[in-house]
C-alpha cells in the first residue's frame, strides 16, 4: 500500500505485508537523493487478538482497516487495535500511544466494549517541525 502522508503530496509512505510483520518506509520527492527511509518492522501480533477475534467489533475494525492492522498490548494490559494505513505520529511505531488511528478493547459483561482513543503524543510546534523536516528529506526516520 502506498499513499501520501497527511497535509502534503511530497512525503509518501509505503506499507508492505510479510508473514508475521509489516514493513513501513517513506520517500520524499523533495529530496530524492536521500532515497527511501530505512524500513521499520511492525509486528502483526495476530496471537494477541485471539481473545477479541470473535467479537463483531473486531470484525468491523479488520474490514475498516482493509487488512492493514496490528494489535499491541498497552502498558495497562488492555488490547489496542491499530489501523496501520494512517501511520504513527513520530513515524517509528514504537509506542502504543503513537499510532494515529487506534482502538482499545475493554472487557464488558456481555463481550467487549471498543472505543477509539486519541491519547498519545502531542501535536505541537516541535512535532510539526519534525514532520516538515521529514517532508523536506532533512530528517529520515530512525533505523531500528
């Protein structure tokens, strides 16, 4: 899957699927000499999804994400479903709160309650500056 990143048509992102992980990279047309950013490995963690996989909410999220998703366990132990098509705020996918489009599963008496969460990294002047440095090819994503 390839698509432009938010707010521009110069920094593109690519997401490729492997057996147990996705691989994410970016390319900016403003500095083609820098080539592709180093690829970042994003584990699928399909086994973590087993407790919620039979819920209708999970099926809807898988459908909505067009198959580009993973599940992570949050520090509080809850499961988080991430739609990977929208990337991460920092671009490195290292922190559960860094994913742009994320949903948290909470146990309920009759199954699961799912809600979208917007908690995470702040989008402030420094975050915009880093993003536009990536657009201009001045700040590649960090290697793993």
